[in-house]
C-alpha cells in the first residue's frame, strides 16, 4: 500500500514539475522575444497600437450610431409604406 502512495506522489510531483518547467520555458521564450527590442521600441509600438485601438473604437461607435439611425429610418419607412398601402 505504501508503494502505491509513493508512486502516486511521485507521479503528481513529476506532473507538477513538468508543468512548471513548461511554463518557465514559455516565459523564457516571451522574455527572449522582448529582449530583441529596445524598451523605447516596445513603448512606441504599444503607443501606436493603443492609438489604433482608440481610432477603431471611435469608428465602431460611429458605425453603431449610423446603424441605429438607419434602423430608425427603416422603421419609419415601413410605417409609411403600411399607411400608404391602406
């Protein structure tokens, strides 16, 4: 019975260790990617992406507003059509 528990514990330990190792490798990969760029480049790229995000959000908002107006106009035209058909 003691041997089964030890095998189970060993298996859990190895599983945990492998997961930790894989996570460390992943973090090292990301860090090595970041190390290829200067901090100034990273900040500049981040700021450009942030600006692009705001522009896209603004465009999305405008399109949503336009969509709302078009839906309202469509409803008015439907009502007008119904009234004129009677």
